[in-house]
C-alpha cells in the first residue's frame, strides 16, 4: 500500500485536464487551493495545460482533453459500438504515459492526497481516466473525486465503443 493509515496528509495534488483561465474546473480548484493552503496544506497541480505556478505544477501535454491525439481518440470512441485493435492500442499507450507521469508527479512533490477534478465522471479523456483509476488502485493513495459533469448527462456519450472503459474508470 502506498500510504499507511497513520500517515499525516500535508501535500495535496490536484489532477485535471487543464488549470488555465476561468473555466469551471480551474475556478473550483482555486477555491479548494485557497482553503487548503489557509489550513496549512501545500498544493500541487497535474494537468495537460496550465498557467499556474510552474514550481508547483507538472504539465503533461497528452493530459489535455483538446490535445490533437486525444481529440482523435475521443472521436473514434463515440458514435460507434465497436473499436479497432489499433484504437485500443493508442488508448493504452497514452494511458501508460500518463500513469507514469502520475507516479512522477506524486514522487516529485511528495503528494499525500489526490483531488481529481472532473476526470473520473465525464469521459472527455478516456486514457486519463484509465490512468488515474489504475494509479489509485496500484498505490492506494487517498483520493477525493470532485466532479460536476456526468457522462449520462450528455447525449454524445450514449453510443460508444468503450463501455468497458467507462464502467472501469468513469
């Protein structure tokens, strides 16, 4: 197990596809950051796009939902009920890269707790959701899933070739 039950949480790592501008996730995360830092916690940020403090952030371009590779993968995941072996391979390759980066992020910043922002409910980024699910299962790191968008609220996610992934990670 990654942490023992007696381990004191001091460093919080936020994970999302982006921390930039005034989108809902960035604004909600900023509220959490302000409160947690007033309480004495240190906060760090993992995303695919960021304009936040570089010394406290790790940016992995493929973690951004609008990265061209991710957009291509997403387009092929929805609107059909069958996926190709090639698509599965692409999803798994990006999942692996992001999962390795999550290990690096937690290790580099000695993160004790993850707060996942909207990345485990709405399937805007299948590889990120899979990477997070596996990382959490492999490490046992305490995690808060903070979400406000859900797959079943969006018509475009109903017909898909990734129901196995949605069941696993979203």
